[in-house]
């Protein structure tokens, strides 16, 4: 019986149906999360939220302006550390890394990518906070910067490898030195791909909370000093979500909405750039 | 500026073109230029090498700092740390067993839920769905990966937990209570909630890697199986899944690595109680959550050191898991490149 055609055909339809169901089931939380986020977030969003700092416990109102700016500050520090190192590593892997050592670096980058963010938080604490004797935006930036490196380097490498070899050879043929070829020809051709990589890594670390918990610590007031504890949007959401106050829950949703809008916008920009055709120079 | 430089190189020197003598007088100048550019090339190369080395340095630094800051606890407890489950900051007695248990159980639960779904989604998007849907579907699954952990936690606390408490847990207790896995108080928060949210969080990575390895299976394999009269499902099972199984296994283990290290969403949902309970409804605690909750409050040296050692344990587990997974994925997708290099 198991080999009869109707049975095989039935099994075929069943499995195809199950695969389709799985897809629907996976999209369900996506829709549910986004739907609820927009519903609660927009309801709680107002001008004060974007321009005021948090009020003391018990008073309603106030906002997360300091956390939004603080997040920007931390991400800026992270980018200053992560972007050059990531792109440099990517260039090394794509242009010089065809030997054993290249594989070692690639493997290490993949391993680093898998290190839990909270462990990176401990390391940043150990490297910065312990010596400064102070929680600071700098420490958070170091943690997020470390997390950006493997993401950027691996995608930069991928993008650079997609640049046709003939372009490099054309430059060499004109007597352009290799460093100049890499900077002005290869990197420039792949630039939108690399911007994509940077944006993606940005989107990934922008929502990270765990490594900030004991590096930047959070702050209820304005702070622009990188050597002081600073508020960050994900941290603030985390703190507010765990509080017993309804008003703070409302603000947590508004903060989450802002965070997700930032992330989705950057991801969609990336998507647009990629679908426009990244490599117009080569074929 | 670059353009103008290139253009300048393009234009043949009229003097050089007309008389060979003029060209020879040019030679010394060009030689100097070549020398300096060779120097610049070497410099550039070393600069890039420096960046690459820094990746290695970061990993070495992680290991060093973790050992350095946990020395106290390593000496005080030794291997006992991994085998006792007392966590008593007041009396300075620390053991990580309850956290290791919570981490493993929540992650395995996540895998059990996520793996069939991920393989289903990957199969659907690579083999079955209309070409038009392929892009949007994979984009939506990717979007799931872009949602930050803290938002998963927020959603879990305010939406998932009430649903679990009101509908799912009574149902499970009623029909599957006999297994012993679904007994006790129904808080909503607990191991089950953490497992579900972890499953949603690892589905994107497992799906995308599974899709990658499935696409790496040559079309000829599919055609061959179809040609001997297989149905679509048989083609997928024999022609695709069987060929991609090492890679899929790698994807699953990589997902496990993600689940083990996930912090914030789990901390918000698992209940944070260092106990080993059979029931999935009971609250638990994971390695990552205990660090997240207690690190900034730990004042005594031994307490802090024990927390760093927990970080070390977590790092060791994820490192092992990731290396295994990476090797498995590489053996499929990069097998050819690697063989060429060796």
C-alpha cells in the first residue's frame, strides 16, 4: 500500500501543505508583534516623549529624549571603532586573505559573531569600566563596536569578492598601485554594498540591551560626556517594561516603536539600495 | 580627483610618443614613483593585516579578561562550581548548575519548536512557493531577525504571557499533564514562555542558513530524482534535504548557539528563580539572565568573580557549539573553496 500512487500523492500534498502552514505560523508572530507595537506605540507617542527627559517616579509625563540622544552617542562611538576595523578586515580577507591565515581570520570572525552579547558586555566592563572606575558611554560604545566588527568584515569581504577581477586588472594595467586600486576602484565599486553592510550591523547593535546593562548603566538626565553613565533607548525600554507603573509601560511601548522604526527604515533603505543594482561598474 | 588622476595617466605623453629619447629620460622619475608606491602598497597591506589581526586579538582578549576577572571564583570553587546549584550571595556560596540547566532546557525547547518550522519555511521558500513570493517572504523572515531582543521581551510580557496563562497552560495541563512536564502553578512566566520566545528569535537564522544550503544543492540532483518519477515531496526529501543535511544540522546548531546566549528577552520571561524543576511551567534562570540581573549589583569581589565565571561558562558553551556548527556549514557551502586552498 505505501507505494501506491494515491498514497504518495497524498503525502506530497500533505507535506506541501505543512510547509505552507509553517510559513504562515512563522509570519504570525511577526504580524502580531508589529501590529501590537504600532497600536500601543503610536497611542503612547507624543511631543513630550521626544523632547523631555524622564519624570521622577509617580509623576506622569516626561519622555525619553535623553535616551534617544544617548543611543545616538553610543552608536557613534561604536561606529568609530567598528566600521574602520570591520572594513579593514574585510579588505584584508578579500584582497590578501586567500591563504591559511585568511581562513583563520574568517573563522575567528564567525566565532566572534557567535559570542553572546552579554559576554562582550563583561569584557567591555573589564577593559573600560574597571580602569575608569566609572560606568560610561565609552564602555558601551566599545562593546557595540566589537559586535559590529565581524558583521561588517564578513559582508565587506563578500561585496569585494563580487567586484569583477577584470576591474582590478584594468587599474593595474594603467600602473595604478595596488593600494590605490583597492581604495579608488574596488572599494568604490562596492561602496553601496559596504554601506549596506554597515547599516545592517548598525541595525543589529542599535537594539542591543544586554551589553549596555553594566557598561553605560543608564541615566535619568541629559548627559553628553562620554566618560559618564548615559541613557540608551533599549536600556530605558528594559527598565520601564519591568517597572510596575502603567505610565512607564506606555512609554516603554513608545520607545520600542521609535526603536523599531529606526531599524526598519535603515533595513528598508538597505534593501532598496541592493535591489537597485549594487554593481553598475561590472557585469 | 581620482578620475582626473586616472585620466592623466591615460593621456599618452606627446613628447614620449614622438621620440624614444624623451622616454628614456622619463625612466628615473618613474622608478622613484614605483619605489614609493611599492612602499605604500606594503604599508596598506600591513594596515589591513593589522585590522585582521585585531579580530584575533579581540577573541584572545575576551578569553584573557574572562579568566582574569574570575580567578577568585575559579580558585575558590574549582569544578564544584559546575556541579552545585546553591546560589547564595549572602554566604558567598556559588554554583552554576541551576543556570546551566535553565540555559540548556530553554534552548532545547526553543529548538524543538523552531526546527520543524524553520525547515518548513525554508522548503516552502526555496522549492515550493511562486517565484514572486520568494523575495517578500524571505524579507519578512529577515525582518523577524531585526526585531531587538528587548522588544521581544516587551511583547512577551504583555501579550504572550497572558495568552499562555489564560489559554495555553490550562489546555496543556489538562491534556498533557500526565507527562509531568506541564504541572504546577500556571504563572504564564516560566520556562515555556522563554522557550517560545527563543524559538521565534532563532527561526530567522535557522531558516536563512537552511535556505542557503538548500540552494547550494545542484539542480541536477532535483532533476534526477524527478526524472525517475518522484513526487515533489519525494524530490525534496531525497534530492534536497538528504543532500543538505549536514548543512541543516549546522544551521540548527548555530541556532542553538544563538539561543544559549540570548539574554534580555529570556530574562524578562523566564521568571528568574535558580531552581531545577521538571515542569516547564515553573520559573527558571539562565546563565545570561543571572549576569544581566545581578552584575551591576554585585559588590563583593567573590560574587562578581562568580558572575564573570558564569560568563566564562557561557562563552565556553557557545564557543564549542559555534565551532561545531561553523565547520558543518562550511563543509557544505564553502567545501570547494576550502579544498582549493589546502
